[in-house]
C-alpha cells in the first residue's frame, strides 16, 4: 500500500530534471572557462613583455604556465560542447515522446564525460557522475522487454549543412572585409608570427627615426616573405632586437601586421 503512494516520474519529468541539472553544471563550467581565458590573456601579455625585455628565463616560465592553461581550456571546451549536445538530445527526445529506456545512451555519454573532466575539475566530474547514476537507477527499475537503446544516426547531410554554414560565414566575411589580408607565417627562436596587411602604403604619421624603423622592419618582413627571425632582422638592419620586436608590435596595433603565438 505504501509503495503505491510513490509514483515513478514520467519521461518528460525525468528528462526535464536531468536537462536542468546539466544546464546548472554547464554554467559552472563556463564560469571556469571565462576565468581561465582571462588568465590565458594575462600570461600571454606577461610573456610578450618578458621577451621584449630580453628576460627569456621569465618568459619561459610564463610560456610553460600558458601551455597548461591552454590545455585545460581545450578540455573544458570539449566538455562544454558535449554537455550542450546532451541537453539538445534530451529536448529532442522529449519532443518525440520517447520512453525512459531511450535515456540509456545519455547515461553512457555522461560516464565518458565524467572521466574526461575528472583530472581538471573533479567536482564537476562528481556531479556528472551523480546525474548518470540517477538515470541508471531509473533504468534499472524499468522493464525494457526486447528494447534496445536507439543507435545514433550518422546523417549524410551533416557535412553538407556544415559546408553551407562555412560558405555563409565566408560570404559575410567577404562583405565585411572585401580585401582580406595575406597570411604569412613568421618563425624565430623568439617566437612571433605575422600576417602582412593588405594596406601597404608607407606610414607618414611618425616623427623622426621611429617611422623609419617601422618602415624598414615592415619592408624586411615583406622581402623575407614573412619568414622573419628577430635576431637576423636586427643584425641586417643594424637595430637592437628589442627595437625589432617593438616595431612588429607597433605595426600589429595599427593593423598592418598580425602577431600570432
């Protein structure tokens, strides 16, 4: 008699509860991602300043820390995408009037996701594992006679949709930036990379020697086809290496070149 007082939640109720729990944990994850992104930007700025000051020991420390932060950000980004996919799938199953047994693949993916994030954010891993256990408990109480979890459908049209999306983005970019810059990689032991801008006119907005240095470095980069070594450039132009790096950073601020990590 007492057992009859407790009814099993319907699929819509269960899917809604799980979706809300996932959304809450995804919010935590995105907060951590924003914090890490600020840290990444700060470390990159400090690394640039250390290289500019020829303090390569300190620059190496910043570079190592930056590498760790970027790795964690990559893991978080993958987890964020997976969580969003699970939320979308739950909404889809609700709209299709699915049954509880259709949650089995969701429980499996939650276990994979929990293991994926365990080393970088254990508290999130624990919460995801709890959500998966909730689904598993309901599944264990549900009779699934001859029913198998639905097989994920690999739609052949997915790549076509992605191609259309890329084409649309390229069209919008072409409208916004009619003349895209020529991309050129620049390598050196004191790592910089740059893309030469489409605007090649000489700048006359500088006074005295600064303008001349900027134009000499810019011309050198173009002459080398973008393959620039700071020490070699400094030697050939008879300039201190820090002035070469300063010139590249200044040209980047003006949009004439683009510095890359």
